[in-house]
C-alpha cells in the first residue's frame, strides 16, 4: 500500500514541496507531486537579522497551500526542513512555533553541513549507476551555497558557505539589482570566500560539476529554449560554451529583460547573475571538464534519509 510522505524545503528565497513514496519495483523515490513557491522569506532579514512580517505571511500562505496538496494525496507524514534563513534569524523560533501551532507542520532546522549531506544523498540517487569519476556538487540557495566533492559513495570534501544569491544581492547591488558596475567588487568577495573550495578542487581534481536543482534548473530551462538541450531529464549535461554566452548576455540586461528570456523563471531573474558569477569562479579553476544539472537536491536527499 502506498504511504506517501511530504517534505517541505523552507529555503531563503523559495519553498519547495515534494510528495513521494517508494517505487513498488525497486524502492526508489517515486514522485507523486511537486510544487515551489517564491516566498522570499529572507527579504529584509539579510539586513536586519529578523524575519519580516510580510515575508512570514507569504510563508504561511505557501505552507497552507502545500499542506492542502499533501493531504489531498493521502500524506500521513509532513515535515519541514529549515535552512540558512532559519539558522540565522533571531525570531526564527517564533516563526517555527507559529507554523506548528497553525498548520501542525513540524520544522527541523538543519546545519549547513547537514544540508550538504542531504543534498549529496539526493544527487547521488539521481545519477547513472555507476558514476565513478571524482565530481563536485554545488547547490546555490538564497542564503547559502553547499559544495560536496565525492567519488562513488565516498564524500571527500563538504562545506556550506553563507554565499547564496539573495545574500550576495543584499551586499552588492545598484538600486536593489545586479549591475555590471558592481561585478568586480562582487567577484572579489566571492573569490575570497571560496579560497578553501578552490584548494579542495586543486587537491581532489573533480572532473564534473553537478548543479543541484534551483538556479541550475533555471539554467537548464534556458539552455533548452536556446537549443543547447533536447529535453529536461533527471540528470542533464549542460553546454559550457552556452553557459558563458548566456551569462555574458544576462549580465548586461536589466531585470525586466532577464525576466523575458525564454525559459527564465521570473522569480529567479534577480538572483541568476549572482549564481552565474559563483558558477563561473568554480569553472574558472580550469579543472572541471563537464557541467551537469540534477533535478534532485535537499528534499529528495531528506526523503531518502527517512527510508533508512
């Protein structure tokens, strides 16, 4: 009998819902329903250290929607997973208590390293088997970025840095948005924050970069619309030359122009230039040979962890 579970990833920028059960054939993840909502829980909180009332109202509305969809599909287990913004705001506990009181959704706030571990578990279960080459996973959230270098089932390096797209946007912007005039300062900040990651890349020499859903999924959608991909699958090889061509074009565009790019999710248009600069600095180390995107990330990895 099907026993669907609902996992909610409460991200700094986006809330994501996964409703899934075990495949009757091999016990793997069988997705029954997915949803995402651009909540922007971190808006205003980056500067103040406090979740804002309007952001919490948007969050409750999204969670109520998710709860309805989960219950409609017969979920007996609904869990929320909190990441960067709930790790770092002073009133996160009050918000979590409010969600539990109003919606009966328990929220578990995880550390950055725990987040990296769940992300790896999700990614590893999306890849073709065998996948033996040394590879690097990169997950760009609104608040944090996770890096995991692995070979087979062995994790060689993992870290979580408060370097997400919304975080960078709060620090470097012109009238709230990306502009080429802040790019040098932005790149210098990213480079300094990634020194340890660059050292790990030089030591372990991963040949593939695998982006975990989120911003990478939007890049894949854009590459699909521009003819670099034929279709979106569980794991997709992205075109490196296409990435750089589109990166340079997007950096010169206004927000409204980026929102009009075929394949662009409008709510990601603000953050994409920051994500592109993060990805560029990793690729610029000259060791990565191939660039991939997996549709799996934190919520899928958390689901797998619950089956153990």
